């Protein structure tokens, strides 16, 4: 639990104090989209098939914190610094950097309690290594959709 609390505070502090690109509207959309996507995925992988879980296999309040306040600020940081005007190699390298950072964080979250809070069932790190780049690209596409809609309102 200690690791989750430290990470949530640190990630939110960084995401909200080093704001560069995102508007309040975009933050709200990203936050809501992230929580929705994570919960939809976790209902099946975490709760139905026990691929992984937070703290224990049953839904719990502590695990809800991981769903609500941990991943959204990471997505905010990812998008704030994403090189939208960079060439393909720069954008690809940026995504690889974030995938490696996320995987390293996942390894830390696997530590025993009180530092760790994440547990594997059949899920393995390579599953995340394959899925994370797609999720980050989905986040970029969603951000572009938000900005396009904002442009249509003006």
C-alpha cells in the first residue's frame, strides 16, 4: 500500500504541476477515458479470469485507488510531453521509452507488500510489453480526437 500511495501522490503532483499542453477539458476527457478503459479491461482480465489483481483477488477499496488515481496522471504526463511534431523515429522512440518505464514500474509494483500491491495470476510482463504500446497509441489517437472536437466548437 505504501508504494501505491507514494506513486499516486508523485504521479499526480508531476502531472498537475508540470502542465505543458493539456487544457482542463482535455484533462477531464483523458482522466475519464483512462478510468473507463482500465475498468472495462480489468473487469475481464482481473475479476473474471484473474490474470492479475491489486492486493487480493476480490474487488476492494484499495484496488480502486489504483484504478482511479494512478494511471490517469501517467497518461497526462505521456501526452504533455509527446512529440506530436516530431518525426516517426522520435515518436516511436518516445513510446518505447514510456513502455520501458511502465514495465519497470510494474516490476516495482510486484514487490511484496507494503511496497508492492500488484500480483500476477497468469499475466506476465511480456503481456504488458505487447499491450502497452497499443494503449499509448490509443491515448494519442483519443487526444487528437478531443482536440479535433475542440476545434469544431470554435
